[in-house]
């Protein structure tokens, strides 16, 4: 016969172990998926289509280089666009997160309508 207390004790130990592992794994997962994104707006000054990298300048001495993550979206007027449609001079807003080694990883890039263009 089996002892119910031993069975419950084993289940409880397993659940506690899973909670312990999750407590330490979740912050790393949340950070890597950009759970707390920052925002940066400016004009596109360089594009690397092959590596999906875009350089955006907010002011004369303020520019950032962003790598688009594999799930990043590009949109214009609320419609999904291809990264390859991005052009030098486009005004954009990027939702991104920063990795520990000062890399900026873009989750979403939104292109503002051009002068005279309406959504």
C-alpha cells in the first residue's frame, strides 16, 4: 500500500521546486521579451536590410542603433509593413528594450505618415 502523506509530500516538494525555478527564470524571460519597453522617436538615418538594423536620430548629437528582434513589427498608419519598405528620412517611433551589453532591441517600429499623407 502507499502512504498518502508521502505522496502529498512529494507533490508539494515538486510544486515548490517549480515555483522556485520560475521565480528566478521569469525576470530573465520578461527582460528578454521586452516586458518593459522604452520609446525612441526620430528620423531614420541608416538601414541595414540584411541584418534588420536601423539607425534613428532624434537630435543632431542623439542617435541610436536598433536591431529588430525576430518578432518585431513595422507599421504605418496602423497597417503592417515590411522592414524593407523603410526609407532614409522616415520619421519613426520605436518601442525597444536594452540588453545588459547596451544593445537596443526593437519590438515595434511605427512609421509616421509623410507630409501631406493621411492615414
